[in-house]
């Protein structure tokens, strides 16, 4: 139970940090922020790995397997999508004049 | 020095693992902080990815993860499958489909968190001990929030992908049914907590999936971005709850960071729409609109449409042109050609800038991402509050695929469901030019009286196509 109270302390403090860190994000970065924080909660993969490792019955194995799969989708997909969005913010317009049809990052949207 | 290494060597591996988790937590905070400026955002995201990679890698040092070769290999297979699916999906998704993609990745995260919680409970039972009450409480919370997020994200995805009606879906007895389901969850949760039996927790799981669906159905298309932001926050909390169940501080902190930041972002977004969060969630916004809007005096008036050549001349001889982009710009992939038009006009000495509504497109900042892709300079992107004072002196407001965000009903029609939402005051410009695919109303499903205004002309067609014709027309002037 002392463990629980300790975790509760961590939880409350982390909530304050979350508010503080985010309150300064300009609105133009809201989409990448949503996507980036979405990737961060993909860290649930760590929890999924733990339950998968200690799974005993077939039910636990199946549920664990699905959990690891879904969590991997979240963490990998989340960071890749966010990176793709942010890649576009990198280009400074004056640094290199871009022809209008210049493709973005690889992918079908670059047509 | 040797004393330090001795101490270090004497520490158990689990202590080292916790220390590395702490490093990862710092990485996540840096990641969120990096997103505060376009300059550091990408580095921030990479820091987050590195932190996640580090934490995942060190997790394999735990005996509980590796002791069963079969489980370990299954875990590796599941990870490989996940990566094989996620990377191409994330790489190839069109910029227009980003919001759906975020909804999907968010939903699966919620599902994973729910499964972690319930499986941990099963595991504790299978070891022959009965879990402490607070462990069951945490697991139930993780299952509940995770499943609502999973099912809600699935419906949000279907709405954004237009696999189903984007309008709010309402039916008789909706609120009572929702209340009954919520009550059922509460009862099952209490039974699960009191008896410690996992059967009840599975009941919570199923009913939470139902709740996720029926909770999202009445939320209209225009509000889906706010919804996704909220579900993102939910998933964070579900991950934190599963962290409590497992006694893992990394999951608690990372989940809570996302939960808190997501709540804040959700509030900012609903504020940008001039509405309260409960109003967005429970008012079935836009459901009853068609009847009122069509009855409301739009009859008898006809829209004026024009040709690209005429509009090209209008633009070329304007002094100030304000471009108001919306989702239609994204659909048509017209961000490059709109920049071409803007550059051409600037070269003629026309003052051009973009007026960005905070919820233009389907996610906040959606337009900024698209226009950044086309290398539009930041200083040409003006936020609503900055742009609105300029509009009365603008010669032309060029509305490219936007609708609800310029609908004056938000200002002058108290009965309208979008009444009170701040808008871009395109109606104050000397001329308003709408590029539209059809007369279909916007995502909110509301007719727009501005289309029928005397100052307004319409150019029908695909936005990219029309813009290309405008570019040719301006070049020919």
C-alpha cells in the first residue's frame, strides 16, 4: 500500500509537469503535439512486454500477444507520423526557393 | 572511482532498469517541450522516439520478460508484425488522412492499455493469489478508459474516413441508454472490485467498448478533432492506470504526461470553437440543422458563379488578398498550387497572406502543416485574431475549401448551432471568392448564408484544378 501512495505521488506530480510543459505550445504545432503525445503513450508497449513475458495460460498469451502488437503499432506509427509532419516545418522558405510542385517527403502525397 | 563502480556493480539489475526508465521519462518531457517551437519540434520528437526505444530495449533485461522462450519469441513476433504494419501505414498515409491515422494509433494504444490491465489481473489470479483491492480498482479503470478510447477512436476514424455519416447520429432515448450502459459498467466494476472475480472485469471491458461507440455517435463531424484530442488524453490515462496495476513508474509518468497535456489541448480547442467541452460532447451539434438552415431565407436567392479568367483579373488588380484555407484545400492537395498563386500575386505587388482558423481542416494546425509542406513562409500565415482586423481592408477574401469557419451565422444567427464560434470575417472583405466542389454544406452540416451574399462569387470545381486555372489567368493578365 505504501507503494500505491508513492505511485500516486508520482502521478500527481507528473500531471502538473504535463500541464506546465504543454501550456506553451503555439497553436500551429497543435497537430504535431497531439500526434507526438499520442506516440508517447505507445510506451504502454513496455507494460505489454511484461505481461506477455509472464503470461501463463493460453488466454493470457493471446491477450498479451494482441497487446504487444497494438502497442507496437501505437509507438512506431506514432513517432513516424509525427516525424513526417515535423519534417515539413524544417524547411526555411528563404533557404532554398522551392519550385511549386516540389515533392514533400517520400509517399503518395508528394505527387 | 573504484568505490563507485563497486557500488554500481552491487546494485540489482532492476534498479538500473528503473534508472534508465527515469532517463526515458526525461526524454519524454524534452520531447513535449521541444514541440513548443517549430525549430526544436523535430528534435523533440526524435528525443521522444529515442527515449521510447531505450526504455523498450532495457525492458528485455527483465527476467520476467525473457524467462519463457516461447513467450519471448511470441512477443518479438508481435512487435515485428506491429512494426511491419505501422511503418508503411505511417509513411504512406496522405497528409489529408493524418487525423484518421492519429485516431487509429491512439485507439490501438488504448486497446493495448486495456489488455495490459486485464491480463495482469488474470495473471495475478493464475498465481493463486487474489489481487489487492486497489490493484483491481486500477485494472478496472485501465480497462474502462482504454476500451472507451479504443472504440471511440474507431468510430472517430470511421467518421473522418467517411465510412459512416459525419453528422451526429441521434436516436430516441439516447441519453437514457448511455446512462444505463454507464450504470451497468459501474455495477460490474463494483462487483469486480468487491469479489475480485475477473469475469466482472471482462463485463466492464465489453460494456466499455459499447460505451465508447455510443458516446461518440452523437458527436458531429466538425467536433471530431476535439474528440480525438480528448481520446488521446484518455489513452494516456489508461496507460497510467495500467502502470499502476503493474507498478511501473514509467507507464504512470508517460501516461499522465499525455493525459494532462491532452486535456489542456482539448480545452484550448473547444475554446477556439467558442464552446464548452460538455456542449461539444453532449449537444449532438449539427444534428437538427438542415431543417432550420434551408427554411431560413436561403430560398429565393441564387449563388453567383464566375469564371477563373474573371477572378484572375480581380485578384491581379487587388491590393490585398486574404486566402482562407479549409479542408477542401487538403482534399484537393492544392497547397503547392495555392502557394504558386500567392507568389504570382506577390510578384505583382499584391499583399497576400493566409488567414488560419484554429480549427480549419480537421485538426488544429492542420492547415499550417499542409502549407508548411508547400514551403509557405510562417509570416504569411496569420492566426484568426491577427487576420480579422485586416479583412475589412482586404479587396478579396479567397476562400479555398473552407466553409464553417467563415460562416457568419456564428455571429448573427443566435439560433444556429455554431452561434458563438469565432470565425474568420471573410464577409467583411470587398469581394469574397469561394472555391467549392459543390453546394454541399461544410463538415458541420450547416448551410452558409455567405455563399448567397451579393459580394460573393463562386468558382465550382476541384480546388487544385481551379487554382491552376487562376494561376494561368493571373499570369496572362
